[in-house]
C-alpha cells in the first residue's frame, strides 16, 4: 500500500510535534530538578552558616568566661535590679476611669450648691 505525499508530510509533522513535545517535557523536568537541587544547597548553606554562628558565639562566651569579662553575670543583674527597684513607675498619659476627677459631676455639684444655700 502506497501512501500519498500529503499523507506522509502529515505523518512527519505529527512525529516532529511528538518529538518536540517530549523534548519540552524533558527540559521542564530537568529545570525542576535543578531548582530542587538549588533549594537543597541553599538550605544546607543556611544550616552551615547557623552552625558556624552558634559555635562562634559559644567560643566568644567561653573566652569571656576565661578572661572574666562576663558583664551580665548574676551579681551585676542583681545590682541593676536594685538600682531600678526604687524608681517611681511611669505614668500613663491616659486617664483611667478610677482616677479622681478634678471637678465633681453635675449631680454632686448640685448637692454642694444646695448645701451651701441651706447653710446661709
């Protein structure tokens, strides 16, 4: 059975399209794997950086203790708390409902006025 040229061109076109589709799928998969690998490397680098920071801080603390330079030891904390204990607490700018008013209310003013007039 012989196929016509038109039919063969269509077959070639479909084969080419299928091959291109497979190449595109393969390219997308490789890009996704590359992204995942990059993310994994970033996580590892961040972990290594945190670990080095942690060990560096531990070494600094150890050196301070060896040198006797620990400024925030227990005695200095107690002294600081004694210095701040006698201070007056900060006032808030808002008035609370329990604060004493400078002026009595309307009802009380009326009572005081009547008491003054009754005493005359």
